[in-house]
């Protein structure tokens, strides 16, 4: 795919400095770019590369003052990083989802409906009474159970499994191997020590612009819905249990596990391998560092948590600093105790 510098600037609502008719056919890092490439500059430490890059065009800030002449055309925007991200999204949509039509064999129930300009890969399955929007991309070996609803522009990568009754919004991405709507871990202990399965009759709801990573698992609710709200990003290998709610634009990194009925607020960050107990509430803009264990609700917004059990980041760092010096502190305490002893009687 080729675009002119002027076309790209129009998409980004930027201003061109240089030849707007030049053709661009690839994206590249500024230090590695060659002719025909588009790059961007947002981190000041990479500015020296701006004056030596072979890129055809570079996205820069409107406020950047050049220290030397540049050979590349410039597209000036308010935020180069955000603009380049938008361009990557556009490129991904154009390059990865260009397929249209139906490959054989693929199955769709007669009672299901699907919008225009869709793609259904070989061995994909769509169950009874599904409602699927326009421009949806369903890669091979995707399973979509009965009565599922999927909004316009959503992408389901190979091997994704969407259980019955799931609701997926517009422009969502579900990566390979993800399982949406499997049973919650609900078992009632019996007097004889065995467990009786509690039927899980709820569903999962993904609102618009949600991303689900490869091999992530999101359990259906016991009753009601497990909800992933607008713009949330779930990494690979994340487990979200029944009736969990994830707030808007919250990000959850790999190998994190969230127990049942926990509610995570908007704009939160859960780093890798975080564990959360059940029936908790995490306030908006909470950040939990990697390998932390959260065992109580956090009601104050904007808190940084660390440790297991997790507590305030500053207190955790101070505690860790003291912990590292415990052997030395013990030695000094013993010396103090010895010096404080009264002299032995003759």
C-alpha cells in the first residue's frame, strides 16, 4: 500500500513541511528508516536521528525547533506519539483485515445474520440467532455460540471461542485462543466433602473498543454479566472470573488473575502477575505493580500499590529498603545490647 505525504497529513490533521507528493509504503523506526518509510519523533533523545534519517517523512511536534537542516519531509502534529499510534491502527486495519467474503468450509446457522463487507475464514462456526455487524473479520477456526451479538468492525483472530449469549461491541479485538464466556468457578461444598456445580447462567459483555489478548479467559457471570467496559485492554494469559467488572480504559497485563465479583475502576493499571481476591472494589486510577497481591478494597482514587499483600507504594519501598538492611540492623542491635549490659559483679 502506498500513500502520499499529503494524504497521511490529511488523515492526521497535520501540516506538511516539504514535498507532500512523495510516496510512502512502510513504517519504520527513525534510526532504521530507509527511503519510502514514514517515522515519528516524540522522545527528545532521538532527535539527533532526525538530521540523519533516510525516512521520506517524519511526524514531529508542531513546537519542535529544528537545530539543523533535514532532508525528510515533516508532518507537524500536536502529539507525534498519538498520531503515529493512530497511523499504526489505520495500517493494521488496512493490511490485516483486507480479506472479505467466505472461505469454505465455514458454517453459519440459517437463523444468524451478518452485515456487509465481512470475512469468515475456513472452519469458522456461527451458531443460532447470532447478530453480527458489518465489517466484522472472523478468522479460521473461530467458534461463536448461539445468540451472540457482535458490533461493527470487530476482529476475531484464529481459534477464539465465544460462548453463547456473549455481547461484543464495535471495533473490539479478540486475539487467538481467547475464551470469552466459559463457566465461572462456582462450586458449592457438600457435607461429604464433595462439590456441587453451581450453574453459571449469566454472560460476558465487552463494550466498544475493547482488546482481549491471546489465550486470555473471561468467565461468564453466575447471574447477570461479567463486564469489560469501553476501551479496556486485556493482555495475553489474563484470567477474569465470574461477575468481574473492568472499568473504562483500564489496562491489565499478562498473567494477572482477578477473582469473582471484584470491580475494577476506570483508568486503572494492573501490571503483570497481579492477584486480586474476590468481592473487592478498586477505585479509579489505581495502579498495582507487578506480582502484587490485593486483598482489600481501595476506595481512594489514584493510589499506587505494591507488595503482597499490597499497600501504598511509598510505604512499600521504605519497608523493602529496611528489609534489605535487616542483617546489619540485627548486628547493630546486638552490639547495643552488649554495651548496655551492666558490668558483672566481682
